[in-house]
């Protein structure tokens, strides 16, 4: 199976096992690498803005002389958005219908571990 195929499988697992509605692995510049989204037309916007949100958070922290965040969380009444660093070249972003932030974070951490392994095994890894 190709690297992208393995990554998509991990994202599908997030959806099936953890109720994640939208997920994507994204380059730091906002280019989608692999995704699981209900409306394919939205993947570019989701990816670009997710990378921007995480990148802006990192700039704020480093500008204050602090370690950059490894993940960010945005909560609303209808669910949770999380974006987290996978490496210096990639990130993961998800939206869940769940408002149980702790459970969504745990799911994201589990997926990130698996995705990191896939990327590490790929040539020219991220």
C-alpha cells in the first residue's frame, strides 16, 4: 500500500472508531497530503486554514519566548476542532461532532503516533 493509502486508512479509522467527522494530514504550507472529508471541495480551504491556525499559534508562543504548542483546540457547541504537529513538515487537523475534548485529544494522539510511524517509514519522510 502507498504512503498516502496508509495515511488515508489511519484517517478512516479516526472516523469509524472515534467519530471524527473531518480529518486531514497537511503540509506546513497548507497543502493537503491525505484526507477524509465528506465534501472533497472543502479540503483545500480546511487544509490551508488549519495550517494557518496552528502556524499562527506557534508564532505567538515563540514570540513570547515559550515552547510552541504541540496542538491547539477550538471548542464550540457543535463540536471540537483540533490541529497538532506531526513533524516540522506536517500536521494533522480534525473536526469532531463530540464536545468531549479529552476523548478527541486522546484519539488525535493515538492517530498521530500511527501516522508518524507511516511517515517515518516513507522515503523522503515528513
